[in-house]
């Protein structure tokens, strides 16, 4: 099985060091935002699935107290 080749963009070879740091910081922030968004979506979906599987102990309109 072949390993995927790393992506090389020639324009980035001459990038100023400070701009490169800013670009990496931006990419990390985007990555973290995407991870948090999709993690939240997964948690929400799992919570809905869990609630839909829970059976009611008594009717909501007639609680036991």
C-alpha cells in the first residue's frame, strides 16, 4: 500500500516567516472550530438517539405524585 504524497505548494516556499506563523495559527483555529462543531453535532445526535430509546415510567400528563 502506497503512502499518500504530501501536498506541496510552491508558492509557500517563499513565504515570510511571520506570515507562515500566522497562516499556521489560522489553520489550527479553523481545524479546532471544525472539530468542535462536528463533535457538538455528534453529541447532540447521540443525545437525541438516547432520549428516543428511553421508555416513560408513567404518562407525562399523570405523574405519580
